[in-house]
């Protein structure tokens, strides 16, 4: 006859075994990481129509696990399909999110201020005004540029992004164009050539600032389709991360825009798989809780 003891003696609220606790922890941790990957996919899907957008892919890796060797070394393993012992893990986490630098579809627009870059790792340099009025250099693949009147000189207009940030030249200065220019030509090398209305002569307004990301995975998203570099510290040579593009290597295409490189089929497939994984981990937590309750009821 099994002797029953009250909860004060056996501690009914501590009846979960280490295996139950580990499996519930692994499932709950994994669910949290899956939700983060769902956010990444949602962000990709919301930018399917964003010019020059680069999608991100999340990669999972195992957390710490414990190996329990419960079978003898001399045991016959001929019919065993799995490794010896039992593995108790702590779940999985997102190791990193990789930036997909593949080229999006380039479409013709016929608009003189629409620019695309045919080299997949080249970026336009953009000047974002900081709190002290100084320009902070950021990078974009979105070449849908506009003209904005210069507040200090009515005879000039500035080449800017849709958000009003200055497009920089190869020297890091904002590109300015005469306000009365009637035609703007931008060649493959990034040279901005304008026709002046009075006599039809042409003049150069500068050359677009272009850089090549040698290590694009270091780029941080700054919002508004812009990228920036993290604080790399004093031990890192910036030239090994980002390098200026010379005129001979530039890949500017006027009158065209690069579309988003998000693969809808791939994203939807991953979304369905993640939803299934989330449901399975949720069911694992429910089953572990039910098993712990069953054990407690048998002991009472």
C-alpha cells in the first residue's frame, strides 16, 4: 500500500522533474526566437515594393545542451539508428541575420533622376544632418532622387532622397545643380552633367559619391532604406569594410530603378514552416505541463 503524504511534506509545487523543466525551457526559449524570425519575415514582406530594399535571413543555432551517456560502451550498436545516449538541450536562438545582397529586378522609368546600380555591393553615399549640423554619411541602394530648393541660395537646387537627405558627391559634399538647368544627364561613372538654359552649354555639377561594401554584413539598418556602419573601434581599418568606387568601376544606370530583392515564394514558405514550429513548441509546453500534473496527482 502506497503511503500518502501531504503537500507540506513532499512539496507539491516542486514536482516537475529536471527533464520536464529542461524541455519546457527549451520549448519556451525557442518560441521566443521563432517570434523574432517572424518579425524579420514580416519586415521583408512589408518591403516587397520598396526600391532597392535588401531582405534579411535569420539563422538558428543550438543553445547549450547536456549529453547523457546511458548506454554501455560494449553494447551492440548495429541496430541503433541514433547516437549513443540522450541529449537534453536548452532550445535554439537566432545566431545572426544575414543581409541578402543579391541584385533586385531593374526596371526602366525614363525619369532622369531615377538611378540604379548594376553592381550588387555598391551604394550611394547620403548625408544625414546630425544634431550639430554636420553630415553623417549613410548608404542606400534607393536611387529615386529629387530636387529640392536650396534655402541659402535661390539659384541652386540640391539633389536629395525622398526623405530630403542630401546626395553626396565623391568628396563628401552635397550635390548642387543650377536652378535654371533644363536637362540633367548622369553617366555610368556617376558624373552629373547639366545643360544651362541661357546658352544650352553643359557643365559638370560633380560626381556621385559611390562606395562598395567589402563586408556588407557589418551594415546596420538605420531606417528609411538607409544603412550605416557600427562603431568599429580603433583597431579596424575602414578601408577593409567600405571602399570608395572610382569612376572606372561605377555602375550607374540613369532612368532605371532597382526593385526589392524579396522572394515572396521563399518568404511565404518560411512563414508557414515557422508557424508549424511555433505550434509544435506550444504543444510541447502543454504536454509537459499535463505530464507534471499527472505525476503530482499520482504521488498525492
